[in-house]
């Protein structure tokens, strides 16, 4: 495969959890990924992992997507076929404490990116959104035309605001073609165990906390509430393998290629299957052969009770299906946790 013949896709935040896995999926599909990342929520070990998996370097710029100078430099140095925009802060709790930081970075970086795309005539954009825009849906599984709810956090609100910006940009006939992907709960890791979700501080999300508890890094997992209206009283989420999520981004880039200017669409990206916290714990114990130490604690403010995706639209329009199930993802998360212990 000749590198200079491969179409280049810019991945903002490409050294992050989902971005790095998407870099692999892009190469597997014959694209050349170009990464820009400020490494505020990642580190350069990810680039080493990508090199080991791919057998070659992925070109990475260290920089802030809010910096129009570095963004113009990237667009000047590469003829880009499209952009996948991951770069954003994503810690729900932190966003409540530091809203200005979240609005400035998450909304600001999208505005700089859109201006730069227009300036350099790059039309195709895939935006990283979240099922958090639905809040607690009235009907389940949740469809893309379900009403968006008032955000529970500044983080969630930045995703809604960014989707509104994409809609307005489409109406303004700026000439772009865009897709917003509403992620459910990304978990798992590449099966090489050379990249995965990096543990920076105490994990807020369930699965990294589970694997760190299994590895003895955390004393015990606290299950946030078992008095919900669900089969076992614990919350339900749609946990999707990060490689399935990565594949949805590649199929989105392919899908945009023959679309007219000023095109906008959005898709749920989940498995279509909901699992409770207790089911995650049981599945982890099965794949790890470990007994997980956990206790039941109080509900976590802001948690929705149950949400899982209707995936019929992405299947019909992008011909995308998840390949992995909950056990596959937890097995890969666990292998990644064990590999981290050896680093
Ligand atoms: C899952 C379930 C918790 C930790 C968030 C963001 C979402 C996206 C993914 C960025 C819930 C329970 C968790 C723990 C627990 N982020 N839990 N003990 O809250 O569904 O989604 O992360 O894109 O936008 O909102 O994911 O993994 O934090 O929680 O019982 O120690 O696990 O109550 O029911 P969440 P999560």
C-alpha cells in the first residue's frame, strides 16, 4: 500500500481513547490518519502503541484545536479528504465545576475547525456527539428523532450546542457535509492490548473502575444505586466496543463522499442492547475469572435510569453493525488492564 496514494483524514484528539482506535480503523480501511492532540487527556505512549500495531508512524501534531495557527499549518501541510473531530473535554463531573473551561474548549475548538475547513475547502466532517443529549428518553430504545432534553451537565450541553452549530452551518450553505455520531457507552480496547482507555486519575466511568478494582488498584467498586426501575435495580446503559465505534467513523467518512454540499445527518452508535451495572459486573467476573469486590452505594446525581440505542438507522444507511458483544469488550478491557500492569 503506497502511503502517498491514501486519502488523508485529520483526527482531532486522535491520541485519545476513541481517536486512537479510529486511527487503526482508518488505516485498515486504506486511509492515512493525521493526528492533532494537545495531550491534555492522553500521552505519547499511545503513538508508540499505534506504531507497534500499524508497523509505521502516524503523523501527529501536538497542539490545541482552539489555536487557528496550528490548525492552518496542518491544513496547509496536508491535502485532507475529511476531518473527524474528537478533541473535547469529556468529564461530566469536572464540567459542572469548570463550565467556562468546557464551553471555551469544546465549542471554541469546533468553531476554529469549521472556519479552517472552509478556508481550505475541506468539506467532510464527522462530529463526536453523545447519547447524553437525550437525557432520560421517554421511549426505549431511543431513536435519533427522540426529543433532546435539557442537558444534565455543561459537558452534555456543549454536545447539544455543537450539534446546533452544525445544523446552522448547514443552513448557512457554507458547503460542508457533516455527520454527528451520538455515542452510547464506549468500552473495551484493541485486541492487541497495545492501546486502550488511559487511566488518568480516578476513573469516573464504570468499566475502567471495574478493571482497576479487578487488578487491585482500587479497593472496591461502588455501584451507584440499586433502587432503579430495572430488572436488578441498577442502571442500564448500551456498552459498545470501541473498535465497533471506530468502524462507524470510517463508514461515516465513506458515506459523506458522494453527498451534496450542505448535507447533515446524525446517527446513534450503540449495540441496541442494554445491560445493567450488575450484568457488567457478572460479565467481567466471567471473562476475568475474578470475584469483583463491590458495594451498593447511593445514586449518583445526574445519572439517567436507563438508555440504549435504536440502531436501525445507522445499519440501514451506513451498513454498520456491531461485531462485538459485552463479554468481548470486557475481555479486551481486562487484557488492556493486565498489559498496563506490565508497562
Ligand atoms: C455507567 C453506569 C453509573 C461508575 C458518561 C457520560 C457520557 C459518556 C460516557 C463521554 C451508570 C454506573 C459508574 C462507578 C457505577 N462520556 N457507575 N459506579 O454516566 O453512562 O456516561 O460516560 O462521552 O457522555 O455521561 O457512564 O461509565 O460513568 O456510568 O455504578 O464507579 O455505571 O451510575 O449507571 P455514563 P459511566
